[in-house]
C-alpha cells in the first residue's frame, strides 16, 4: 500500500488514509518528527477545539445518537472499595482530579508557529467517530 498525501487535499482521509484504534491490526506505525529544526526539543501543547467539560461532552454524544443523556455518579469512596475487585477502577481513583480540576492546554505557541493548525469541532468529531464505529 503506497499512498501519498496530496497537498491540495483538505484531509489525509480523502487521500485514503485513516487512523486505526491502537487495538486494531495494522501493518506499520508512522512517527512524524518536526519538519522545522527550530521545533526540536520544544514542548508543544495541542488544545481542544474549545473549552468543554465532561458533562457537556457526554451530552453531545447522547444528542448525536438521538437519545437523552443518563448520568450516574460514583464517589471516591465507592471507587476505592470497588478497586479491591477491579484494577481499572482502582486506577480511576488516581485520575479523579482530572474530573474535578479543568485541564486546559494553552496552544498559543503552536498556533503562532504553525498558523495552518486546524481543529475539528467537537460535534463534527463525535459524528465522524460514530459513523466510523457504525461502519464497523
């Protein structure tokens, strides 16, 4: 499979490329290094399309599939208890701060250096992901 990117194409998807999930079989992994020498050794944040919280994101997903959102919350104490039986939940306790404290990445440095940075709006990304999942 030898494919090349067309510089005039708006996206690699239209050139026949796609990004499989990490668990999907694939032939190779491509790692891209910065194209500009002055970018080596720098830290680059890539923020989302806009500031969003978990509840809003979940609501958007439910809306995209045509259902009303249903939420359930579990406190840290219950997660700690359930962590005795489920290693995933045990690790989740350590990640709770991400739900309680916003993590907003400042990508102004990236956008200043690469003006062509494009971000997919959340609703569009959700729709594209759901379409991909439905195609199976």
